[in-house]
C-alpha cells in the first residue's frame, strides 16, 4: 500500500503532537506531586471544629493585620456574617468540613474553592464600604442555592 507524502507528514506531525501533549502532562503531574499549585496547608476535615486554627472563627484585627477565619458546611458559612474594615488588606482562611464549596464575594475579585482537607487562603482589600453577598459558587448539594453569607465592610472609626 502506497501512502502519499503529504499524508505521511500529517501522520508524523499528529504523532509528535500527541507525544508532546503526554510529555507535558507527565511533567506537570511529577512536578506538582498531584497537589494544588498554590498555598498548600492541610487539615483533617473530621477535626475542623476542634483544630486550633479554626476554633476562633470570625474576624481578628491586630497589629499584624486583619484575618478572617471561616468554615464552609452544607449549606452555610460559619460565621454567616463578617465585619471587616475598609482600606486594609484582609487575609481569608477557609476550609470545609464536608464537601467542596465555593467562596465568592459578589462584585469583587475575591473567589476561591474551599476543599475538604485543605486550607484555602487569599488576601484582598475593600475600598468601598458596604454590604457584600458571599455565595457558594460550587455545587455542594440540593440546597446549594440557599448557601450564602454577608460581608460588611465598615469605614475605620477615628
């Protein structure tokens, strides 16, 4: 059987692309060690409520800055209402006690996945005081649509 030259070139080019793709995937898996590529801090989901990192849930303001610690559970955030100061960097530390959840502060760029077994952490600031809706944007069960919280950004008091 005689295969024309152009078809041979296309077959070889396709083979090279497949090998390149598989090599890229293998290198990515090996270098990331199958872990999330960002802040990697683990936690036992069964011990979230007694772990010292998450027993003081809520907002902490001190000389080091502002830290928000919260837990996502089916179908709520704990705590459900957070009050933070405007114009300051705020570090959010989140985890889940049950399933994968989303944490999105509507109208801002604050958005992360909250995965059981991991601590999600990000830092942001709010220049506009007001009330912001926090929603779970990752399907987590039948009552997912009612999972919400409230972030109240307040102007600093003199």
